[in-house]
């Protein structure tokens, strides 16, 4: 039967007892991890968020009633004990901080009993994620998940401390705002007071933090909740958290400087890892040409080689066809030491490439004896094949893989294939942290779907001054004062210098296809504010979930979020979203269309 803890006060957490307490009395409280009854002696592992302490219940040390209660303990019972810390008489457990000690219990209270859990509370659980998320309150008891959330808490706390010392002010921005275009799909909130009108949950605090710069708060920071109604994957959630900042009277170097020092501080304080500064910078074009990605993983090589010039006169129709179209190229990667890869495995890589948009994948496998096996050798002269292998630095034992199409497709295919091969070859070390700033992004990207240019970041991103004269004649070549911080192939943060001159902002809207009226309709409050003296300003936002995921060595942000959603944006534990009462809909002047059979 459950008892009250009245009169008892916890003196220590389980994992915080040290050898200095040997001989002292302590009061511990927590969950029973496991219980082993050896007859006249009962061993219990007591667990809380700090770790595990072994308890001993023995006749003579505890009264008969207490020993009888100890015999009833089962996994996940919540108990309170008082006893004396002793050095272990049996084997030392080197896997526990408290593995040299145990507590000889002389008083026990059962604070709460537990049914048998649907899965064991243990590290690296093999239970299906759907079950764990349905019972997330139990999953959160697992030590590895608890470590992740403790790490996340430390990242947030230390960020606030660092930024406060740098002169940043923490200011909250609204959750209920206006829906604006040029982003992902908004989550809408109906207004009861204004029937037929809707608020939008913030995709980011972008416009409000720019307004704060206009208001004189020249260094702003917020750990902000953000919402985007988009398709999910392992590193996305419909609701997520940003470390959001904005600075006035700055340029690119100022923003990068404070953020490099922030990252170095966090990794040193939390992981004991030294981040060499300054962090490498790489223009967007170079990143795409070398790695096929604007978030390159620098932990391994396998860079892309542009062999268009080498193969431009060959008879292989796939290569020639790609080079005849505008913006087409032939590029390859060299998977060192993979020349003996079985044909079935190569076929799987071809299918993988097709899934990334390729029509196919050409290859050359160089055997250890120098023999060449190729999917297109019959279309190449001997000297052409020799030149191609030389251009790829092909050596005996290497596998050369080629994609031919428009640059966008070739980059996408080889960038993804490079990561796939690195994973298969064991080249991705989670304990290695390689940062890089990607700079000089294109200001605009063409959308075939919209048949117009779209802002690659957002409509308030400042073009590079030296490219301004091309914004009418060649808008696709204009570079932006934008920058992303990338870690191990993951974009963990991004930002830009903002436009603060009215004429440039109006030109930007014009290029994006907004009429003056449309721009003012959507952004009137910001454009009006800009009439009253706006300082040059810039900012950056980190994805806190993704940053913590990488620091924790996890593969999914769901493992660093307390109550995550699954891929269809539902919560398996609370069963949200769910239908609401008809009266609630009526109050909001909303009718729900019935699905057709």
C-alpha cells in the first residue's frame, strides 16, 4: 500500500552520493530498477535522474515489517529509504558512478506501487518507437533519454548566460501573429472575437526581431518556439525550438564572431571538446561544386570531380546529352577501396541514385590488378577512359561513380550518394565535430512550380553590394549576405544581414513578383516601421533540437524532445490532434466539411 513521505526529506540524489558519505546516513528516493531476493538478503537498484544506487535490505539491519515490505518491491515502485552508506562488500560495478558503494537500509516507505510496465526501462531500448511514444512518460525515465534532456537544459542555460554577458536582452515575441507568405505552410488559429479571421503561429520571430532592432534593442536573444505545417522526417517536427538572435549596427563578421565564441563555449563546457577558431568559411558555389550540398559533411573526403571537359567529345550518349542541355554537367566521386564491390551492391547504389532524381548511375570499378570494369566502357576510346580515370585520381581498388544531368540534379544525387557511401564505409565518427560556415548563398532561386524567383532565405535578406547592379539583368546570379553554420553535414543555424534601405527592399519585392500593394498588404507594419529610422541589422537562428541531437550523438531529434510528434504530426500519447465539440466550432464560426466516401 502506498504511503506518505511526510517527515522524510531526501538528502541526496542516487548518483550524487560519493565515497565521502561512507559511514553517513542518507535518505534516497526514486524508482526501483530491479530487485533480487536472495532469501535473508534483498538487493534493490534504486534509480533517479542522477543514476543508480544499490540498496541492501537484511534481517537485523531493518525490522521485520520493513524486510517484508522490501520483499514486495517490483520494477518501477517508487520508494523512500534511509540507511547508511557502506563500501560494497561484493563485486564493484565499474559501469556506475556509485559502483563502489551501497546503502544498508534501516527504514523503507513505499510511496507508490506500479503495474508491470509495457516495456523495460533501460538504455538503448529495442522496443518499437510507436510503443515508447505512446507511453512517453515511461520512455522519459530511460537514463539515455534523461541524459539528453539534461544536456538540452544545459545548452539553453549556458546560452542564456553567455549571451547575457555579451549584452543581449531576452525578449519574448508573440505566438499569435499574422499569416504571411514566402515560407512553409502556417498553422492557423481561428479568432472567436473576429469570426472568419485567423492568427498564425510563428514559423520564426523574424519580423518581430527586426522590429526590435528598429526599437533600439540592439542585441536580442530568445529561445523561441516555432511552428511549421510541413511534412516530417527524422530531423523535423511541427513545433520546434530556435535559439534566435538579432544584432543592430553589425555586418557579417560581427554575427559570425559572437556565434563562433558561443559554439566554442558550449562544446567546451558541456562536452569538453575544443572547437578551433576561426571556423572555416566556404562560399555556397564551392560547397556545391566540391560536395554537392550546401551543408557539407567535412569529416571525410570523397569530393565531387567535374569531368565535363574530359568527356565532352566521347560517344556515351548519357554524358553528351547532359552536356548539351543548359546548366548540364558530368561529375563523379571516387569511393576509395570499393573497387571490388559486388554488382548487386552497385545496383542498389544505382537505385538509390534514381531515388534522388538521377536517370541512372555510371561506374568504373578498378580491380586491384588494374583491370577496369565499367558500365559504359564500350562507348569510350581507350585514351578517353584513361583520361577520365586520371581526372578522378582513380587507383587500383577504387570505385568511380558518375552522374550526368542538370547541375541541380547532379549535385543532389552525388551529394546524397557521398553520404550513403560514407555511412556504409564507416567514415562517420559521431565524436568528431567539423564545423563550416557556408556563405554567399544565391539571393534567389527559380521555382518552376511558381514560375518566378523565390527568396532562398526570406524577402528581407540583403544582397551583396557588388551584385546589386545585376538584380534586374541577371537576378539568379545575385549573391546574398546570408550564412549557414553547418556541423557534420547538418545545418544547425542560419541567418543573414537584413535589408534596411527602402529602395532595396522595394526592388526585392519587385523581383519576387510582389506588387507594391501586395507587399504593403502583407508587411505594412514592418515597412511602416522602416520609415522611422532603421539601423543596419543582422541575425541568426539555431535549431536547438538539431544542435542538441548532434551533441548527444543521436540520429533523431525525437530523442532530445520531451514530447515529440510522429511523422503524421500526431502525438501518440495524447492522441492529438483530435475532433472538438460542435459547440466549440460554432463559437468560432467554423464548419467542418465531411469527407466523401
